[in-house]
């Protein structure tokens, strides 16, 4: 049977197979188990994009693999570099859908923010990613490839990964959990689960399901309001789950995993940024092992709100601190290239490869 090169649809996505799955497939082809280890390492450690590069396999076996499997799931087709060094990548998937990923450089290492879906159906009123609704969820390999492409094209080693790009990670639960396990697998990039943060708008049943997975990742919950009325105005998902239900799920998560929870709070001018609201938030979180991340809103054209002034943000922070709540104001990276929180969009199909550098 011959298959055209590049016609990847009928071929199996080899990079979405975890180590165990790959092992059984390779054995079913009549090969020894150590071949699976070699292939897994080529794919997930050496980040090759072609079976031809797997030089410790016979030519015949490489041809056999090539006829059955495809390697690439995402390609970086555009890169924009911010004045602060942050780089935003436009990633094209095999079906032409496009998502965005961001590389941020910190003292503690390089962090990549990945998308988990093309589009999003959560509808948060201030966020750009949800404007066209959900197109589809990404496969494990499409999430892995965002990191692999960045590592390959920049030569930078990625040490931290955050699931805060386009999409709601817990709305793509199985693929996301598999992705996390593969990313932290010792045969692959072996990124510590402690260096992985998953951000959710607060899908209660899925938070419970995640706790059962016994991962050691950090869970970040997008709260954004201290009361249900306001939260419903900002986030349609708040119609489904009350803050009380989310807090209970967070407590269960903490109890089961021992991992401190982060609460994200995007600050919208005159909406959720008063000292009284800070006090209310403090009362909500009192006694809980958690951390609050204040994100001054990145205003998106056509979406809700303006950003709170620095002064309002500082006062809000102070009120939380007086209540002994651990709080930071998120450092803003990549704002000039629309790579900051809530600014990532799903891009239409088409377009050609080019690089643009933004330096204002
Ligand atoms: N769906 C996930 C992850 C995506 S966004 C979630 O809701 O958590 C990551 C964070 O950026 C979330 O806290 C999100 O609410 C926030 N965010 C979205 N749009 C924003 C904007 N315009 N300005 C600041 N933060 C924003």
C-alpha cells in the first residue's frame, strides 16, 4: 500500500500516543520494546520532524513507520517579538486551523503559554479568544507541538508550561491530562508537573475529576469577582456554577492534592476593583492555602471593560495583604504584540510564512 507524502489525514497521529500505547503498537509491528523507547525519544526528546532522522532504525522500518504515521501536528507560521523579549507564535494545525502560543523569558526559566482549543465556548465577556466560539479541541500532539516548535525554532529550552492560551483546558479534559502526562514523561521533555499550571474558568465537576488524576500541577481558577451577580455579568459560565460551589471544589482539590490554588482576578475599571470588593474577596479566601494573581485587564476592542488604574490595583492588593492573603500583580509581558492574557485569538485559515518584529 502506498500513501502520498503529506497526505496525513489517513495516517495515525504517532505523537498523541503515550509511551505505553506506542510500545504496544511497535510490538504489534513485530519489533522489540526498546524500539518504542528509541522512537519515543526521537519524537519527544530530540523533537525530530521526519522518520528519516531516526538514524538508529533500519531504513526499512523507517519507511514502514512513514507509511503509517504522521509526525507533525502544528507548525509555527509566524512569529512576533515584543520589546520585552516575549515572542508570540502563530501555529498552524494540519487542518488549517490556527492557534497562538507565547514564549516568555523569566529569571527562573522559559515559560510557554499554550492553547488547548481552537476557539472557546466559555464566552467570558472581556476575552478575545472566545469571540468566534469553539471550533474544536486540540489533540495531545497539537499541544505538545506548540512547545516543540518553539524549542526547535528558537533553540531555547522550555522549563515551564502554562495552559492559559486560547481555550478552556477542562473542556478538553482527556486530551489535556494525557498531554500533561506526556510532557512530564521521563522519556520525553520531562518537564516537572510542578512547573505546569492549568487555568480554568471553574468547571466544578472537572476540577473534581482533575483532583482524581493525582497530578502535581498548579491549578489556577479564574474568579474575577467576589460575588455571583457580578461574576455572571462577566462570565456566562457563572450561570452554571456559583462561587460557593467553586470554592468547595477548590477545597476538595487542595485536600486531595496538597497543592496550593491560584486565583486569577482580572481587574476591570469600576467593575470589580473597589476596596470593598477586595475585602469581600479576602473573606471568601480566608484560611485557604491559596495565592491571588491580579491581572490588570488587557482591554480588547469590542469586549467588556477598561483596565483598572495602577493605583486601584495597588489598593486592592493592599487590602488583600492586610487580610493576610498572599497576592501578586502579574507582570505583563507581550502587551504590544497582543500576546498578553485574553488577547489571543483563533486565526483564520490560510496565509503564508513570514516573520514580523514589533518594537514599540
Ligand atoms: N479558559 C481558561 C484559560 C484562558 S485565559 C480560564 O478561563 O482560566 C487565562 C486568564 O486570562 C484567565 O484568568 C482569563 O480570565 C484571563 N483573561 C481573559 N481575557 C483577559 C483580558 N482581556 N485581560 C486580562 N485577563 C484576561
